[in-house]
C-alpha cells in the first residue's frame, strides 16, 4: 500500500485543501495518509472528508495552530 504525507498547514484556503486531499486519494488509490492542516474549520472539513472516503483517523495531534492527522483505509 502506498503512503502519502501532505503538509498543507500554511494554506488558508479550506476548499483547496479538501479538493487537493480528495484528488490525491483518487490518484493513488487509497493510500495511507499523513496530513498537516490548519486547526479549526479546515481540519474539521478534512476530517469529515477522509472519513467519508472510508478512512479511519488513527491519530490526531494538535500543534500550535495546526493539526496532524494520520489515517488508514478501513478494511471491507
């Protein structure tokens, strides 16, 4: 299984972060994910997106003003 690390914590545009994350998942075919995104609405939107794509958030770590998420695809 492929693994991808996305460091998007300096990007303020929530729509871009969500769209980019979704596109990467589609292109790589369900990779393990490690994401760094801004805290607040962006992290909530990304969390909802990856859960809607069938992922489980295995770890969530709050940093100064950003969040680190680690997600794995749920078994079918």
